[in-house]
C-alpha cells in the first residue's frame, strides 16, 4: 500500500489561525507512523460533486478548474433561489 496520507508539499499548519475551521475529533489513531484523525466539522460544509463516468452510483469531487467554473454559477443560482419568495425546494 502506498502512503496516500502524506501531507502535500507546502502545506503548513498554523495552530493560531483564527479563520481555521473548527472540528470535533471523533477518532484518532496512528497508521504507518502517521497520526490519522476522523473529524466532524462544527460548521456546515457543502461539497460539490459530479457523476462518475465509471460508476453511476458514485460521485466525485470537482477538480480545481471545474470548481472555478461551476461554483460562481451555483452561487448565482442559489442567491436567485433564495431571493425568490415563491421558490420551493425541489
């Protein structure tokens, strides 16, 4: 098994960053010499995904490029929906 848990180069943790998301640590353990944690975000978190071309029951996170293209459209649609008093959730 390769080490998929390696930190990205350039990733730095700033323990005192006031903008850092707050999480609740649900589980923490060591795997191949690295500490792994399962956390729950305390603030709501939305993930945007797309259908997998390989499995119709699977969703994949967007790439950075896809996110840059899609998120402004989703934000505009959400704001229009939210501002429309007659809108109904699907």
